[in-house]
């Protein structure tokens, strides 16, 4: 129930935040509730992912992607994520989820969701990869095509070194999940490039 109430609140307040433009931030405020915590009385790991979803849906809705996807019978889909936790979000504490679409390559969008404490410090960062699947044509839609349809005259910036490492790690994990890599095997140059 908690996720539906938070989604409903996000949808109800979307108009007041205006249309999302690529390069901007989505900022959503939350409070860590008793239903969000684990035995350490801080925000549990699963809630970070769920709240990152709410931030991503806010961007998709306010940018017009959800409406476009419905018309075309496309499906926005998560590809994967990586999370890092650096500070706790304790029970009853307020925090923000600051979500951005960082850049894209071909059919893959890189998103970032930063969990910000009241004092401005970062508690966690969740980096995601996503795409939009066109089931009628059995393909992922190139992001430039989607951006053009949304009327956004924006070009992607080159991925940062951290984003490239994330994308390479994600590609390796996909191959592992599909059974294309033996357990423990690394494709040349993927994690070795980390140093």
C-alpha cells in the first residue's frame, strides 16, 4: 500500500512541478516511515529501489514518455541498477530523492537517483539503465528517436568514466544472467579497466 500512496502523491503534485525537461532534476520529498525500516531502524535496501522507481516514473510522466508509450504500445523497462550507500536515513527523518536522466547511448538511458538528507549530504546513489521496448517490432527504441518525438532538442553528452564502468559492468552481468559467461569469468577489459 505504501508505494501506491507515494505514487498517488507524486501524480497529484506532478502538475505543480511542471513539465520535465531533459537536463533538469526531479526532486521528491519523503519521510522515512516505520514501514520503510529494517531491524537497524533505517531505510531498508528495497525502499531505495522503490523510491528510485517513483523518481523515474515522475520523470517519465512529466516528460510525456508515459503518454507516448501508451499511444505506441511501448513499454519503458529497467535494465539494471547499482546502488551505493554512504549514510543512513533514520526512522522519521525527511529526505529527498533527486532523479536525473544523465545521458544515453543508442537504446540505453542512464539515470541517477541521489538520496539527499536534510543537511544536504548524500545518503545513497542509485544508478540505473533503462530502455523503451517496442513489442510490435520486437526491438528497443533508439533514445534519439524518443527524444525527437517528445520535442526535446537535446543531445546526449558523452558518458562519464563512472557511467562507462557501470555500463560495462551491466553488460557483463546481462551476459552472466543469460548464461553467456561461465560463473566468475570476466569479459576482457570490463572490470580490469577499473584499475
